[in-house]
C-alpha cells in the first residue's frame, strides 16, 4: 500500500500552476499594495492565488482542513485536533513581487502528524516547479521538460561554503553566521527558493536567524528532506515541526545538505 498523498502530488502541481497564472495576471498590471495588520504587504495576487488553491484543494480532498496565510485565523483548540491538513502560502515573497524581481513562489504542503510529507514550490515567473513527497523523492521540473530528480550535495573540502541568504531579511544573525563560517560565497535570493537551492545542490546551507511563519517553510522543507537534507531548529538541532502550539511562528532555523557537518556551531549565541 503506497502513501495516499502520492495520488495528490500531480493535482497539487496543477493547482500551483493555476495559482501562478492568477498571480501573473496581477503582476502584469499596475497593482496596488495594502498592508495587513502586521504591516506585511498584501496584493490582489495573494488573494487570487489563495482562492484558486483553496477551491482546488477542497475539490481534491473535501475532508482535509486547510490553513493558508490569507485565510482567517484558526484557533489552536481547533487546529490541535488536525492529524493531516494542507498548509499554504499562496504567494511567498510578496515583497519580492512588489519589487518585481521574479523571486516569489507558490507554496503548498501537506502536513501529517506535525511533519511535512508533500511539498510543491512553483516559481510563477519562470514556470519552474520543485516538488517532493516522502518515500517518493524530490524533483525539479522546467516548463515543457520531464521532471529531473534533485538531491543535496556533500560539502566540498577546500571550497568556499555556498550560503543561501535572504534578499529582504538578512540581518545581523546572517552576518554573524557567515563570519563564523569563514570562506563562503553568499547567494542572495528571495522566498522559499533558498530552500530549493539547497535541495538541488546549488547551495550548502541557508541560515534563517529571523522570524518566519509555518506556511513559509513547510512545502520547501518537504522538498529539502526528500532530497536528503535537513531543516532544523538553530537552537536544538531538531527538525521543524508544525501545528504544535498556539503560535504559528517558527523558531530560528538552519537548512543544510551535508548532515556530516556541524552547522549549528556557527549560530551566534548570546553571551
């Protein structure tokens, strides 16, 4: 018996493609930007993608709950009863979208028992899609081409460490991390693409020593883990887990490919 979510992978990829089309329709216009309660930007593209994904997931799995960045808050008392649910960021990297640099994604994840077991990350501007499922593998698909398997790359001795960093949210933590790391090459890129760079072996590590929410990381974590990498708390070294408490904020974390290296020793500690 295979995992039920393998049947959902292809339909979810199609949903991500549909959401991407809705986003690009807005991207091509002189769109407006409003601010949410936390001052983060919101555009018509976020909402159009949200509605396309929610509608499609309800059709695909009518019995599964859905938690989206753009949906109403669900109390933990209700969420804590969920064993399996969809976790969605309809447009990850709204700030990149507003800057029109193309580095934003559609993220759809399936969470089971607090762990991401399926993930789809699609880049609307290029049409590139990263996807993965537990016990199945991780893949990258270019438009019009067959999906290719991807995997993390072992650290190469004597070469600078390739660090994926945030275009918008670098900060002191990242600077301290790379200073401790020594010889490195920093690749600055937006949204969940930083995870994907590690998953496909194009980067060695992505330290995120700043705030993120669970919908920012879940789909990409599924991809990194299926590609042989890890996404762990910067404090404990344990894999990120989902829907375990009232807050939907993640701890600071490290994404890495080579599990034989002690990445946590570069995390700045308060003295």
